[in-house]
C-alpha cells in the first residue's frame, strides 16, 4: 500500500464562508462552503481516493479490501469495516448553533452509531473570532431547558477569543459552538450525530427556523464545570508536540523548517497527516513519494513503517492516529 490522498467533499452551509476553496487551492465556483470533509467514511459522504492504483475507490471499499493493512490489526478488531476518524476543515462566516454530541453508549442506544468526541485546531481566526466550549457556571438540566426557552443559554457558556494555533478538546457531552471568523481543522470520531441546542432564532430563506433537539441534548450534556476548557501546550520546532491523547485519537503538531523522519514500525494504526501551512515532500519506506501542501490531507496505511518529511522552507502538519 501507499500514502493516499482523497477528493475533498465540499459542504455548502447557511453559515459557510469563502476561505476553504482558496486555502485548498481548488478551482471551484462554490460559495458559502462551510466544511471540507477530507477523510470520511460517513454513509452518503464517503471519500474517494484521488491518487495511485486505487484511484476512484471509496474509503469504505478500501477498508473492506485491505482491512488490517490499512487501519491496523487492533483498529480492525475494534471498528470492523468502519474507518474510525472523520477529518474536516470548517470555515464559519457566522456563528454555528450551540450543540452537543452523544457518547458511544447513548449514540448506540439511540442511533446504532458511534458517539462523537472531537478536537479543534485553529488554523486562522479573524480579529474578533470566538469559540464556546463548556459551561461557565453550574446549572441543572431543568435550568438548561429554561435557558434555551428564554434565550439565555449563551449567558452560562464559556467563551474564548481565539488565535491561530489554539487547541480545544471536545469529549462527547461537552456543549460547544464555533463562532464567526473561526477557520479550524477538526478531528473526530466517525459520526454525524449532532444535537442542536440553540440557533439564535435564525430563519432560512423560506422563513423557517432549524429543528432543535433540546430534550435529546439534555441527557447527552456533561454539566460539570471546568476552570479552563482550552488545551495548553508548549510549542517546539522540528519535533512532535503531542496535543491530544484520548481513546479515539492521538494528535501531535509538527512545525518544521528542516527534514524530519517518523518511525511507525511499532504503531498498529494508520496515520493521518493534515497540512496546515506550507508545502512538503513525504516519502515512505517503500520509496513512494508525494508532495503535500496546505489544505491537503494524507492517509498513511498501517503497513507504513516510516516516512521522511522534507519541508519547503516552513511547514506545519497535524499527525493523528488511533
């Protein structure tokens, strides 16, 4: 097997902006692109291989064909024919709804699906961009419903001014929303289950408000209050900096100005590389090489033993695996 690129799946949304298409160097006339699904095994939105001998196959077909060779023995035993991660870029021109995602137990009971734990890495942010994550004070499930009803739910949410490089970990159950002006990379479990809690009473072109899932969300929410919901890390150049490690993914940041080698011989997992900035050459242990630039995502199969990364001047990558 060899490093895989996929055709991006562009999602137009009411709140989408104009940053994704130029960031990914695409010749697309689409406007209001809110999301680019980079690697997806969500039913109805399966990624399609864009390079090499498997070009044209869906990610679903790839997992069924290559099994442990693609995802790793433990991942195939755990997830079967479902690729476990969904990788996105998100561009918010307007505030997204306040929302929450169920955990595995609740999602399985209600939807026969995995839950949705995720993380955000801020690629760029407008001067006044903000994110909401977690509660700022203790409230009860009863008060939660009252605040949704009287439009004061945002008064008890923690709000953060954001800058490029900020990281937020969002375990299932954590109430959150992406604010206007935020451009982020999102790594999450393969699930498209979202409970919309509050949508600022917005109406579409036909004058309709979007469906809310107030009661479904009430049981899914983790009401615990934390002092700080940001993920703090110490920057280091030319070496991996671990950002998040959880049962669903481990993600590190590479900020590079010189060549780096990565040894995956002891890792029983695929590896995803998300290029956030710059251009680099990635060469695997079989000599298969490809050029990766900002806005592109690469899937290294579990058979990959090692890679070398050669940056053109300066490059920034996220590396994630299960």
